[in-house]
C-alpha cells in the first residue's frame, strides 16, 4: 500500500470520506471488539462506494486497526 498525503488524495477534485475515529465500548470482549472494528471499517468502505467517494482517508493510531 502506498501512503498518500491529503493534498495528493484531493487532486483533481476527488471526493474523499474522512474517517477519524473507530471505537467500541470498554466492556466489549476483545474477541468481539475485533469483529466490531472490522464491521465498522467494512461499513465505511461500503458507504463510501455507495455514495460515490473516490477514497477514504483515516487517521489511525490504534495498533489493532493498523493491522486490520
């Protein structure tokens, strides 16, 4: 995967969905947490495609979601 800067992504009037926070409740079991985060990321992708976005930009500081 090639990292892009925000400016590069927005060249040519591209529509970019910004996703800045993915989280679950602190009482959710670790195994369920992984499933929930995967579901939320898949929904972001589905919605971006459905609404005609050209890409998704996310700020990712969580080690779990960096792996996903």
